[in-house]
C-alpha cells in the first residue's frame, strides 16, 4: 500500500463555478486541502481510510481536511473525486458528524442515485456548454442531501435554498453583471420568490449584494499587503462599475470615501 503523499499524480480540472472540481485519480487519493471536502466514488482497486471497511467499487467516502489520518490506496485504485467548499453541504455551519473517513455503500436508493449522477455528469459536463455550471451546482446540492441523510440531519429546504443562493452570490460578487434575474434563474425560482426569501431575513437581495461587496472592499482597503493597489481597482475587483459608482456606494455605507477609509485604517494600524 502507498500513501497519498507517496504518489501524488492525478488528472482532473481546475475548480469551476462555486469552487467545485471534478477529477479522476489513479493510484492515490487526493488530500482535501484548504476548507474543501472531497467526495470519492471508487471505480477500481481498493483504498483504506482508517480502521473501517475498504473503499472499493460500489462504495463512496467523504474526505475532510479537518479529519486526521492519511488514507492509503493500492496501485489499481481509481476513483472519481468531487471537491467542493464545505459551506455548500454544511448549511449555516452545522457539522455533519460521523460521515468523513468512512466507506459507505452506494447501493439502491439515494447514495446510488447521487454517485451515478456524479459519474454521468463527469462524463458529459464538457458537452453541456453554459448549462454545465447549473448542472454541477445542483449535483453538489444532491451531495449535500446525501451527506445530511447519512449524518441524520433533518432536511431544511427553505434554509438550504437561501444558503445556496448566498453561496452563489459570494462566488460571483466580482461580476458586475450579477443580477437578480440571473440569480433567480440559476436556482429555478421566480424573481418574486427570491424577493420573498430575502424579505424573511430583513433585507433584500440587492441590498445584500451591495453590503457584501462593501465588506469585501473594506477588508481589502484595510489590508497593508494591498496598499499599492488603487482603490478603484479594488472596487472593480468586487463588481462595482467604475470609481464614481464605487465611491458613492462605499461612502453611503461607511460614511467615508474609499481613500479616507484606507487612510483611517492605516493610521489605526500604526498607532
């Protein structure tokens, strides 16, 4: 048996929309890394995740960077690995106990359906063109349903939908064309339903997007490592259309212009 570190070669793709990455690995298991989880669907060979049953074809497992231990795999091991942000399947920070590091059967029922869907999507997603991002997003939603089912967490569809929408907004804050109609369409809801979802939180989708953009700009303007980056470039990075628009929205939210906010933050850090 060899460990992940011994044989790091694998083929796959760069992370796509919402930080989701599909990869087929041969002879190893990927380290989850950063704060993303990895769902592994075994296709051939065998791997050991710990003291439990081996991960062989017909089984799946979840790898978590927070879980100690080094998985091992034999030379014939091959698997589909789907890497995705933790917050996509742990709504509102709720942990999923007893799931990571264990091989589960992918037989008839939800597990088999989810694993089959992921394998089918991996085979055909490049032919889906612009529709692939939506298909991948909903496939990860299915993964979340599966993981919560295994963990014994009751589904909460209303909260899950709002969490998915917020995750979509976070992933696309830098896109100046991010619009309510597009957000609603990406989640197969009407603009009215999107409005009602946010109304229940005491804000609107548009106000939430502005607030998150301003917060990201505040963070970057206060970062000494970005002191040489023009304020206008920071505003553009987070989806504001031009320096004037950025300055108006930022001052309305903070009471300061971007330049004054940066200077105040710099003075505070020096004192």
